[in-house]
C-alpha cells in the first residue's frame, strides 16, 4: 500500500464512526443520513478506501430504502456484519479509532 493510499484509508477508518453519531431518529431516517455521509466519504476516498466502505454503504442503503422506523432484523444484521468487516480491516490497517 502506498503512503498516500494508506493515509487516505486510515483517514476514512478514523472518521467513518462519526457518521453513526446521530441519535433520536428512526432507523430509516438514521440510515439515510448515514448513507449520505458514507457516500460522501466514498466519493472523495481513494479506490481502496471506497471499496472498503462499499458493503456498509450497501447495507445502510437497504435500511433507508426499506423505510421502516425499526429496520427488519435481517437488514440490521447485514449492517452490523458490514460494520464489523470494516472494523477488522481498519484495525488491521492500523486505525486506532476502532481499537
């Protein structure tokens, strides 16, 4: 991994958790906000970091598209699984934010 790519990837890892910090909304509304944040990050990230965000963005988009105040358990699980995969990749890459 080149230094600039690694730095961009770690920046994404260190800031992706900020997107989760909106409270008081139902699942669909929160997912819409999170999806917008993640898409914005993916749009400016290098290709490797954008690919790493892809599964979480897809899972979050599914919750937003479902439109329910309480997301179906299968959608919640898909989002959790994608978040955990991203966490593992970020920790392996050296991110201190997920430790």
